[in-house]
């Protein structure tokens, strides 16, 4: 007899208790953020420490300049325009003079632009960027350095490569998130399982083996998440992994919109700045559409679900991707196949980098990335995103709305192909 999982909340009182806890956590987090903000803007200007997260070229009104993306010691993100003569500072810690008289609390939370002067630069890069340099040293091609640097060290790519990957529809594959964390979890489980089993059999047979292994794996993974500076999509994946296992361990249904909602509310309560992160919401949307598919089509066969799920997620996220990036190419739909192949590519690339064959896949990737492709800017009709979101929410309950939702996404795809034809 197989025991069925149950939903976490069985009555309205439990929802009220959980909601109250979330509100208390959110108020505490916001008060802490406001305290940091008040300290930053106490005077009209401030000298603060920051790290350069990214540096890229921009052009506006015929004028070329560079943009620095900085993370202040308080955790807030700052964008500043500088001249083209400045050297590459990506990954370095800097001390800056910052004008603070125009910074509002909402700007502090979502990231802002301000007048900045760089006072000094430390000689040593942050550890994550040193790791990036180590990975880059294994590849001669600059594109490959950026690709694998993003894949393993979560270091932002150049704008040109980012736009090209967006044209292919594959930029999401290099944003470390749930899939990458899942592969690492399985790898760690495989490495730790047999040594732990031997120790358990000899010294503590009464222990819950899988629970102990999960705690060990979660401890290693949180170290990796913190090492990578907790990218929003990876942070969401890690918290959902922990929440999901805790629910599974207690017989609570994991593949559920409740699980996703609990994770999202908990994350937003603990880190209010995530509310303004596009990467975070794209990650949430990906999980939402996976759960939506499994809610309605869980009875399908394994291989049919595997293929249909990739096609489904692509179609559901297509309007959102076009709205954010505004570009499309004729090969964009092939990202469905690329996503399937990535399930083999990522573990293989990880294996090759660990055992000294880092550049083995470079020729294949270079030929793919340098293949001729015409990327065009396209537009969506007004109101498509609010309609898409509304239909998505209603589709959780109503199957007929699910069909309308899929039809609207097909219409977006047809319209995109028509605009570039």
C-alpha cells in the first residue's frame, strides 16, 4: 500500500499562521535594510567599499562609454557610467566616493544610478573571479572563457555574447539555477553514498541515511551558493531544494503550487531585494510552468512527459523572453533541443574540467556560436504580458484556460517568425 502525500496547509488557520510568520520576517528584513540605507545616506556623500560585478561597453547618441555594475558593502547594486579609458576592473574591490542625496529607499532596494568617483582599487580580485581566471586559463578562445566562466563561476558574460545567446534562445542554460544544482546534488550523493553506507553499517546503523546525506549535501551546496555570491536564480533553487526535501521527509506533497508559493514568500521575506530581480522571477516562472504541466499531465508516459515538458516550458516562457530581450531569430525554437542536450553537456563539461580536458568541447561550441544567424528586434502587442500572466494563474485550476494559454503562446511564436521572415 502506497501512502499518498498531503498538502501542507489543510485549513485556513494554518494559512493565517504561516502568513503572519512571513509578514513578521518581512518587516524585520525591511527594517534591517532600512537601517543600512539610513547609514548610507546619512550625509550627502559617502566613501564606501564595493566590488565590481561587471563591466561592459555601451553607446548612446554617438558617444561610447563603459558601465560598471557595483555591489556596495551593504548589498545594494549600483550602476555608473565611466570613460572608455578605464582598465578592466571586473572582480576587483574598490573604494568609491558616492553621492547619496538623491537615493531613495526604493532605489536602494532595486539598484540605482549615481555619481561615483573611484578612490582606490585593491590589488587582489575576489575569490570567485580568481576561480573565473583559472577556468579561463583552460580555454584559448575568449567566448569559451566567458561561456564556462558563466557556467561554473556565475560571472556575467559580455553584452555581445549575451545577446547572441539570447538570439539562440539558450542564455538561460548558462544562468546557474535548479538544474545545475540538481546535477551537483546527484554527483555529491553518488560520491558520498558508499563511504557513508560503510560507516553507517559499522558505527551508527540506527541513523536515517538519506537524511544525513541530504544534510551533508545541503551544507556543501550552500558553500557553493555563497561562493558564487548567491545569484537570485541559484538562491531560489537552493531554498526550494531545502524546503522540498523537508516537505518530502514529512510526507507533504512537493510538486505543488503550495511548495513554490511557500518558497517564493519565504525568499522575498528574507531578502526583499529579490522582488526587483528579473533573474529571480524568470527562475520562479520556469518552476511554475513545470509544476503547471505536471499538474495537468502527470498521467502521461515518462518519455512523452520528458519531451513535451521541454516544448511546453519553451512556449510558456517565450512571450516573457521576447518582452524582456526584444530579439528573436529563426533558430530560436531549436533551443528546445539544446535544453534537452544540455542535460548531457553540463555533467560532461564538469567532468572534463575536473580531469584536465577542459577545452575538449570548445571546437563544437565555437562552431555553433559562430554559425551565421540573423538576430532581429521584434515587438509584442500591448497587453500580452498581463494577459499571459492572468491566463497562467487561471490555468492552475481550469483546463480550458490552459488550452487558451497555450494557443496564445503559439500565436506569439507565429507572430515572431512572421516579423523576422
